[in-house]
C-alpha cells in the first residue's frame, strides 16, 4: 500500500510538506552530478531505439518534490516548431514506432496537439505522460476527448490512492483534481476492457525509500479506487525517485543523499540490467539534443555518438544506434535497485 514505507515516511513527511507548497524551481538547487561522477555501475550498450521519448518543455502547472525535471509554472523552456518538425522527420524514417511525450506538463506546449496528430497519422503509437490536473487548466477541458480521438496511451501520475499523501506530496487539491481527471478519461473508455484506450497510473515513493512490490500495490490501487470512485485503469507503474535535480537537492539539504545512494547501490540487482530503458529508449530535450535517458538529460549528460556529445536529433534520422555505449553514472543504480525502475514501471515481476 502507499504507506508501506511506514516509519521511514513519517520521518520525512514534515520536512517535505513545507517545501511542496512553494514554486520549488525557484529555490537554490544543489548540484548532484559531482556526487554521481565516480561510479562503478556496469558498462552497457544499446540494442537499438524502439521508443523516442520527447520532452516538450519544463513548464508545468505543478511543482512536485520528487520531480527530476525541476518542472514548474515559471519554467519557460518550450520545444519550438522547427524542433517538432525534426521529431516528425525522425519518425518518418520508420525505425521507431512509439513516441513517448513528456515534460513538465507536455500538454502546455501549444505544439503538443499538432505533434500528436502528425505522429498518429504516421501510424506511430503515442504515449502522453499526463499529471491529470492539467485537464482542468484553461483551454485543456477537451484534452481527454482529443487524446481518445487519436488513441493516445495515457500514463498518469497518481503517487498514492489516498488524498492525504497525494496532497502532501503534490499540493492541496491535487488529489481531487486527479480523481476528476481519471473519471473523465474513464467516461471516454480509458482503462476499460476492450476499449483499446490504455490508462496507466504511476506511483512514486514519498521519500528516500524503494517502491513497494508493483503487483501488490497495483491490486491495492484497483481495489481502493474502484470501491471509492468506480475508477478503472490498466496498470500501475512503480518508479524509484532519482537522486538528482529537486529530489536530489532535498536529500543533500537533509543530509540523506549518501544514505539513499547506499540504499540504491546495495539493492542493485544484476537481473535488471538487461531491461533498463536506456537500451531501447532515446531521450530528446526541448531543443532537440539527444540523451540516453530522461535522467541523463536533467544532468546534462549528453549521449556520446560517433565520439561526440551534444548530438542533435537531426543528425540521427534514419540511423540505427544498436551497440552504441550508454553514458552511465552512479544514479543509474536507481533503475536497477530492487525490482528495478523504468518509465514502464518495475523491471522484475
């Protein structure tokens, strides 16, 4: 269940709750990369690119403590039309059949809908990483209908099934708005059997602890949300919090960075290494620069291709990156700890 961390959560809740109410992207953020540079994480290589994950910008209507993007309402970085065109050109080359759109709140980029429409026309499967509350932003009221019309898979963040813990982590009123958002998606068929409209929810721990077992927590989510609201969804993804950006900075401030890193490293499972998302997912920032994963993007650790870093997506159109070395640092243990963690949830059953 969401409170599975028990005493560990209780130790951190008072510290976290005061910070979540602020526009945390304006705070002084401690740099975590210097603490992650020295690493004994195993060297790994790509199997190719199956998923293109595109960050449309860092603007968001929320400022969540666990956010590894430092997203928030005052961020101004947004992908422009020329870069969106480059994304479409890359997809037209035909090697990648899944477009994973993220942010910030990607829907706040005025080009979001155009990108979705153009990608769908190419027969590309689109995933929208939605925070649910964006549905109630001005001009977004018809967002669920737009997503359903184009068969977009929705991966939506709901870090717990209780109001207390969601509002504590994400801000007052977020839980109720999130529930309303899910119900609007459900009304269009999302999460319902045989509808073809996929809705997944995402769980993040409340503090520096590993996520509980995904399968058991998913059962709790479905039972509790179903009984309380009649909510349906397809699956639950449990994601570990990464010791970078806003969350990493908070760990440093609270003197918990080293202990959390030790937890991740001590929980390393070699069985997860083959399934880490960077083997098949390519991350693109709002300017079109390429990274091995979204976390490396936030650390400004560019992918190294043909001996060069800071590669732009335009130079990779039609290319197969199979066998390319992946840039790894100490934070990569976050994806291999315990049951593993990826944008698609746990790596181990």
